C-alpha cells in the first residue's frame, strides 16, 4: 500500500451521549512501560503531539500506568502543548497494583472514586476529564454506589462522560440505569472476540460506544513477538499467549495472517486495525506505540479498504478456537468481565 500522508482520520460519535472523538485513538499506557522500558516524558510528549498533528485527538491513560502516575503526568505535559478543547482525554480509576505488578486489587467505593478523580485531575493538571472509566469491577461494592459518585462528579463538571472497562452485561445495564454510560472499553482484536456475543449487541442497543484496547493483541499482530524475543522488561513474557507451547502454536496463526496482509498490500498490524475499523459504527481502536514509524503505519490502516467478504476471510484466518492461551495474566483473570459482578444495592 502506498504511503498517503493526507489520510483524514474520521470523527465519530462515541455512543449517543454527545462525545465526539477521532475514529482512531491512542493508548498511552505503553509510553510508561508495560511492553517495554518507559519513555522519558519528553519523548512521550513528542509522540503524542505527532499523533495529534495526524488527527488523533482521543488519548487514553489511567492512574496506574507507570509508577507514581508517570503516564498521567506525561499526558498532562503533552496537553500543555496542545489545544485542550480539541483533545478527548480518557483516564481510569479503580485498579491498585503492587510495585512489581504481580499483585492486584480493585476498589470502587464512592470515597475512592472521588479520591482517584481528584488525584488524576492534579496529575493531568486539567480542570476536567472528558471520559472517566471504572477500570475493573469491584465485586464487593454495588455498581449503583460507584455510579452514584461518578454521577456527582459529572454534575460538578469534573468529568464529562462516564465509561466502564471490562464490564459484564449485567453491570453495564445496572450502571446505565443510574447514569448513561458513554463508552465501554474492552479487549477486542482478531484473537479476542468474545464481546461480539454479548457486550457489543447490548452496547448497540443502549447507544454505548466500544473502545477496543489491545487491538493488536498486545503487539502480537505487530509481529515482534513472533520474529524476535520479547524484551526482558516486558510483562508479555509471562502472558499465557506469549509463553512456551502457546506462543509456538500462535505463530502459525500469525504466518497465515501475514500472508493475507501481503494480499491486501499492507502490513499485518494495518490489516488487524482495518478489520476492527470495519466492525461497524462506534468501535474505536486505541493502539499505542513508542515509535513514530509505527504511529504512521497505524494511521495508514484507515486507507485499507475491505469488502464484507474480506472481513469474513480475515476473521476466518484467526479462528478463536485455535488461539492458544488465556487472554489475561493470571493476576487479572478473576476480574475478567464475565466473572466480575457486584452485589445488588441494599
């Protein structure tokens, strides 16, 4: 596919609550290390400014990305160099990780919701957050209580829209009854498609947007894990799909997929993103990268045009039944969306 520097990134409504975002977002977490060593704030800001200049205005961060709020502070610095009103800023609360990221808990009490929001506003150095997600479901707190506090934060102007991440159908329905949910962020890629069965139909029914995190399968469709060994500092080395026999078996899927990408005259990550971009209205992938070259490549995915037959052929090339390994690290698996529910409000 020829490089086209003039690609226009479409604007679209994320859900029906009024939030308009760029049709391709940017997942900022990797800039602070997860798959790789963290970038300096200066280097991270440079990439975010480049993304904005290409038409990406939807930036996704969280209070737990990087130690000490590293990522929110970085994003805040980048925002100082951009027109704030043109950026759709999303962040999250509710996850608490140990220093080594090997222990994990979730907290959704009203007091904690407010505390996290105030701390994020301070780190980001902004007056408001466009989209504020509950990162995972606290199974000990009725979702109605968590949502009640989020609703107050909307009324106070500290957040504009409410989102959920890794939420079950039941949680989405109950939360939406307290205050409209604008977006649900879920893992969604060619090798993680469970949400097509339940979450996506519900969100379409309720007018809720879908934000696809890890749209390249934690980098799998970028090919690096297949052609090179993972960096020592990468958490992916312990991920079930990137370990031992599972990785060897998944490599066969990648080879098949790479051949399809060649047929479409594009790279494997471009084809993986294009497939998501063809999943209908309201699905916004948020790939992240630490390299300008990969950012340019991701934007080029918008130029890959697929017919309905192409979309089916691509999905068929990565049968979910043949993907080896669980989609979550063991430490996170009990909060997988279908398992995580909350007590009913008393």
